[in-house]
C-alpha cells in the first residue's frame, strides 16, 4: 500500500477552474517567471470584466496591447459590455465597431446590445440607440432579456420620443420580441394613460402598416370618443375616429370594425349613435360576443346594458343570444355579481334565460356562498326551473 503524506502532495488546479483571486496570483507568478501567460491573461481578463474590476481591466487591456497578444471575439465582447456598464459609451461604440470589423461571424448576446441602447437613450442619443439595434444583425436571443426590453421602451416613452414606434418595430424585426401585439399594445396603452393620444394613434398606425395588426383598437376608439365630448376637440377627434375605424376595417373587415365602433359608442353612453349604427350596418351578435372576450367585466356589462336599451323585436341582434352569451362569459370568469345584475335586467325585459346557464350559475352561487335571490331561482327539478312566488 502506498501511503502519501499530505505535505508531499502537490495539487494542480487548471486555470479554467480558478476564481478571480487565484487567476490573478497565477498570472503574477507566470509573469514574474517570464513564462507564457497569454492563456491565463485571457481568462483573468474575462473574469475581471465579469466582476467589473475597472482598474484590473484597464491594466490587462494595456498588457494585451503591449504584448501584442491576439484578441478573441469573446474578450472584445466582454470589454464592450464592460464599457457600457461603466458609462463609457464612446469606448463601447468603438469596441463594437472593432468587433463587427474583425469578427464578422461573431454573435452578440441580446442583453449586451440592449444595455448599450438603454445607455444611449439615457444620454439622449435616440438615433444612435436605433442604429445599434438595427446594425447588430447577428444576435444571440436569450429568453431572459424581457426586463431590459421593457426598460428600453419605457425610457423611449419617458423621453416622449417620436422614434418610439421605430424602436418597437426594430425590436420586433430583429427578433427581440416575437409577440408584436404585446409590445405595441404596451406602448399604446401607456400613451393613452399619459394622455398622448396622437402618439398612441401614430403607434397604432405604424403597427397596422408594418405588421397588419391592430393592438388596443377598442381602447383607442373609446379614448377618442371620450375626448370628442369636448366641443373644442370634437372635430379633430371625429376625424381620428374615422381614421382608426378605416384601419380596423382594412385589417379585419367592415363587420368587425362596425362591432368595435358599436362597443365604443356603448361604453361612452352614446345611445343614439348605437341605435343609428344598428339601423345602418349589419351587426352580427356572435361577433359582439367575440369582442367581449377582450373587455373587462365592467366594460362587458356596461356595453351590454346600453345595447339592450335600443334593442326590440325587429333588431338584427337577438337580445336572448346577447344576454345569455354575456351570462356565459360571467360564469366562466366567476363574475357572479354582474351575472345576477344581468339576470335581473333580463327578467324585467322578459328575456329568456338559458336553462342550463341558470342551473349552472345557481350551483356556482351556492358553492361560493353567494345568496341566491328568490326572484331568480328557488328550486331546480331536472330541467324545470320553479320560481318562488310571494
């Protein structure tokens, strides 16, 4: 049996497994002994960039140039990102130019490009930020960069930049975002909340033109109609409503555009406009129910009640179909309060409630300990609903 004493053992650690301090000590040792230290220098450089050791990075950069060692693409990319992290934008841009010139097949991680674009926007250099996104064509799209994408777009919005739409388009075209509707809806809704209706419409128009999509179309129409109640803005807003309507019609066709217009009128309490539109256009009730799927519970109920005000036996929309569809939506969403409110309205207007819906909603109300009003249901026997009489 061979017995070795601990003091007789020499453990050799490969530099690929060394931490920053170990690499630094190993580098100093090799350099002091005039041994080949190029490989260790590269690993130490990468580690120094990763840990943001500014002085050490500067020292090692000088060492690389003095010794005339060849730079690898990975080293250049890490130096580029290091400059961005430390706000040295000119050095970063110079490094990026060097990378694209000498390493044409090199791919750069998406978050490194985004960090640089964010810094440029913070410095007010919007055109350069757009240029960075557009000229970096070979990008490694890692899935964890969404926070930085949102930060970049939010900064563009904060700057009230006219280039926000162009930036969003570039991010989609370059593969940073695969969900076009999400990014443009986010931008449009933000502008609506900030009261920047013109920029919201510019974004909407751009998305229709570039991607044939209509994000937040209902919200844009509603906001324009709300603004049109101001006499000084009515003329301009009416023109914009017509513009948005035509864009929706271009993408989805007249019938869906008419439904969006109808819902917008209803949400803005424009009862006469709802009535006129129902007379002059072909409105299909199943298309209304489809659009309701994108509305909040409150908006579904409000628009339903306004539409019900103008419906009669001659209407092209079936009140029974409309109401029972909304009841189904309420049931699927667990919105029992609105369901009860609508059932009350249906009873007052003698609109029949689908038996299976009423049976299911009653069971759900009981299971969730909601009170079941006597006027709705007292007892269910098979398919027969027996109502209580006082």
